C-alpha cells in the first residue's frame, strides 16, 4: 500500500472480515490509542431489539468509542445499501470535521462494495412480482428459483446459497422488473464513492482480517454461538415473535441465527438441533465473506490468527493517523 502524502491523507479506515474474526477487538484496541468513532458496516446491527444474535456491542464497548448505524431501524423496516452509503458518507465527513478518525467496521460486504465502488440505482420492490415468486417457492422450493437465477444471472447465483430465499427473490425480482441481471447493477461508479478512487490508494486503507487456519475461525464461531445461547438468544427471538408485527420473511428475521431460531420455534425442527444448524449457517456466511475479501484488490491483509497480528495492525493504523496528524 502506498504511503500517504501531504495532499492525500487517509479519510477513514476500513476494517472488514468474516463473522467472529476479530473486527470488534481491533476497533476497540484502536479506541484505546486513537480518537476514533466506529461506523458499523453490518446489516443486522441496524435493528433495534436484536442484540444477542447480532453480537451487538455492549454498553461498555459503546462507551469506549462512539458507535454509529446501530439501532437505527425497527425490524419491520428495510435498510438498503444505498441508504447505508448515504449515511456512511455523512458520518465520515462529520467525524473527520471533528478531528477524529472514522473506522468503518463490519462484515456486510455489499455495503463495503457500494461504499467503495458504487451501485447503480436498482428498481424498487414490486409486490406483485414478489407474491408470484413466493408462490413459486412454496410450490417448488427455493432451489428451483436458484436454478432459474443461475440461468438469467449466473454471477449472482454463484454467490448465493440455494436456500437464501430473500436474496434469490430480490435478484429474480430485479431481473423481471428491469430486464437486467442484478450483477449488472453492481458496477463501479467512482462518482458515488466517498474516496473517489481505488481502495488500494491511501485515502481509505482497507484492512482485511483473514485467518490462515479455517479451524481457528470455526472454533470462534462455535464459541460465540454458545455464548449467544447462554445469553438468551431463544428467549430474544420469542420476544420478537410476541410483538405480533414480525414474520419469518422479513429481512431482519432472515439474519443468520434468527432465521434458524424462528424456524425451530415454528416446529420445523427440534430446538436440540438449533446449535448445529446455526453454527453450520454461520460457517457458510463466513466462507462467502472470505471469498469476497480474497477477490478485493488493494486490501491490506491481517492474518488475524497469527500471534501478534492485531497488535501489528494497531501499530500500522496508528502510524497512518500519525502521518495525517503531522501532515507528512
């Protein structure tokens, strides 16, 4: 990565990685050294009342550094990548104006893609088309719709699991409404990015936390989910169900952990199976996140399971801030 210059200091730092991969630990370690504010890049943390299953920062962690884009929507409400870009741009500017360092931290890769490369405007939801696709899924299963998506938009189908009904539905909806594949909308648009340049340049260094040993990550995923169960995840989902205004089809309730718990409470499978199902689903999510990251040009790799890796990342980012402060 190039060394920042006087004319082009870092505007923000991106910290991405798979779920349970140490992103929050790095951000909080930086908060002990630098005047940072954390901007969440996580599509689940936006929802109020979903605390345990999203591993939402604790009150103590939020006290260590200001956090943004957490608890900004009800689970009944949508939050799009375009809205995230709008909010993130505003926050990066405001945090920088306060003389502080914005840390963009999370694992929702579509949000990072939209922020750094831009997304074309996509058609809005079409209730009639969605109803038709839902009926098709009920009759033949999401695997059949995934096969259709592979025919009309192979690039999008390749990154979606055959059971990922929410995203398969949206991709087919976009195809039917616009006649264009969803992947065709995900094009670079420099005028829509906050850095207005490739992420390999110093305006927005992109740190990617990637374990060298997948077993290390799998162990952390299992440990974290066990902690969620002990903290009361099942009861949290019961409370959400008791509201009466939520359903399993809402994007919020299709988040990993919530989707499986909701299905178990519906009687689709025994609660005794919940742990293994959720751990398996989380592993698949982490695999997709890592695939995306490894295709990201210009990322600065942090082998997060290596001894001292987080400490070295803290020193590296602290050095970038020092360059900015000195104007060198």
